[in-house]
């Protein structure tokens, strides 16, 4: 696995991992999601639908069955990044969210406004990191750029390479979809004891 800092001059900067999944593995996960998962309208952290803040469809992939390999691959990647860069006390990560952003002509494209994935979980644990894994080839969609915020005016746009992953603790957003397309990604949140 090859990883490097998106902004090496920032302590705790986001980390990028190239080719965590092969294009064939990405296609397989997308086909599984379309075939086997029940998609629902995505909600924000308050568990409500806010169409002006977030518009997409999501479902969840569980750790049992045919996708155990995916959890193992993500676990190994997260452990490696955390050991070598972030240094957080992590316990695990919350499932894997399968996300679909779409654009249909005449309808506003799907998007996610700026947000920070920092929910407090049952048992007093908290989300300490988030990761985004790109499942769609970069030339298969327009718009849909994921941006991480270093400040109110300084952003980093994530690499769109299929199979790549980025892990961070920064505020993020996704620009509106353009042109008829669907963009698929996997998202997850490593968690651990509350910060002191």
C-alpha cells in the first residue's frame, strides 16, 4: 500500500491511499450495492432529512458474508495510517456506508454541504476519523468533487482515482453533481474513546 500526505506541512493532515481497491473490485462492490442493497434517502447527523444540506442515497454493507475481505482491507489500511500518522486511540469503525450521488436532467444534482463527521456514539465513544473510498472512475461523472477544508477559504479537493481512499478529521463537502451520472463511494468512521 502506498500513502502520502495531501498537505505535508500540516500536522494531522489528511492521508491519501492510492489503489486500495482495484477497478475490478470497485465494479464488484457497485454491482453488489445496486443488486442487493436497499437504498434510502441520506440523513444528517441529527438523523433527519435536510434536502438543503444533503441529497444522496445510502445503504450499509455488513462485515459478515461475501464482503468480509473489504472490512479486513479497510481495517489494515486504517490501522496502518493511524499507527504511522494520526496516532489516535481507535477501537473500530462503524460499518461501511455505500453512497450513491446522482444527477438527472432537470433536477438538482446530489450533494453534501460542509460538515464534520464528529458524532458521539453509544458508550461515550466518538468518531475520530472519516474515510472516503472512490468506487466510480473519475471520467464517469461531472461535479461531485469531495473537498476537505483546512480553513474557511483553503480547501483540498480529493483525488478522484478509482479505488483510492482518503482519511481525515477535517470538515468536508461534496459539490453538486453535473451531467447525467451516478457516483458511488464507500464511507466510514473509525471511532474510539472521547478525546480528553
